[in-house]
């Protein structure tokens, strides 16, 4: 088979490929940025406990790390994930045997990004313990939508990647990631009464699901 040089690719196709590549890079950058900001903000808050406190408390109203967590963590990673969602669809839509499912998974990834942006725009109250405050309700709603959308995207990825021979290993990985993310979310909710390990379960849920974004973005770039 003749190898086509980069110079022989039409300008439109080259631009589309570069655009998809940039979007997939967003999928690699978002999880790294998200983890880095959480760690940095936690270090800048003496006495902050990652095991018992929510991630959102790093961005709570009046916090010294509020701006960093809200806009450097939630909003910035959300924008990157929306970019990845677009590239995810553009990369798989051309060859997918299930175009509607491809679109649905991409939309769910985008909802996660939009939810993160909303969680950053609307800060929670100190301790995230004032559900009667509008900004707190909007923050909680945004974060919940983001978590559930990404878990659903991972679970549906089980079906999507199963039909793609070169991506089939991602099918089992997606099932494990989506299931683990939901399990950790349930454990987080059950621990809210005592706040014992609430923060740990939230970080495990976020970590598992955000890692799914990184791994799928990496695999699509390798493809």
C-alpha cells in the first residue's frame, strides 16, 4: 500500500486532522489539569482534609483557593473536556458502525464538561452545607450532572468500543470505569451523614471517571 505523505493531503483534510488532534490533546490535558489543581489547592489550604472534605470545598465562597479551584480546575477542565467531546465524535463518526451511539457518548462527555463549567461558575457555600442558597443548589446540580453524564458515557462506551476491532480493549475498561465510578458515588452519598471518607470516595469516583477520559483520548490518538 502506498504511503501518503503529509504534503499530499488536501488542505481541508489536513486542517480537519489537526483540529481532531488538538481536541484529543484536550482529552489528555483535562485530567492532568484537574488532578494538578486539586493537589495544588489542597496544599495551599493548611489543614484541608482530602479524605473527609469535598473537592468543591477548595472552591467554596470566601476560600483562599476559591478562584484557583473554580476557574483553574472546574471551568478550565470543563472547557477542555467539551473540546475533547467534539474531537471524540469527529474521530469515531467516520468509521463507527453505530453513529447514533457515538453521538450520544460524545454528547454525554460534553455534558460532563458543561457541568464542570457550571460547578465552577456557581460556587458552593462554606462546607457545601447550605442547600437553601441558590448558588449552592446550582453548583450541586452541575456537579451531579457532570458525574452522572461521564459515568453514563463510560458505560455506553462498553457497547460502542465493542464494535470497533482496534478499540475493543476499551470496552471492558469502560464497563469497569463506569461501574466503579457509580459505586464510589453511592458510597460517597452514604457517608455524607458522618463525612467519614466522603472526600475519599468522591476523589475515587472523579479519578476513575476522569482517567477514562485520559485513556480513551490516548487510545484514539494512537489509532
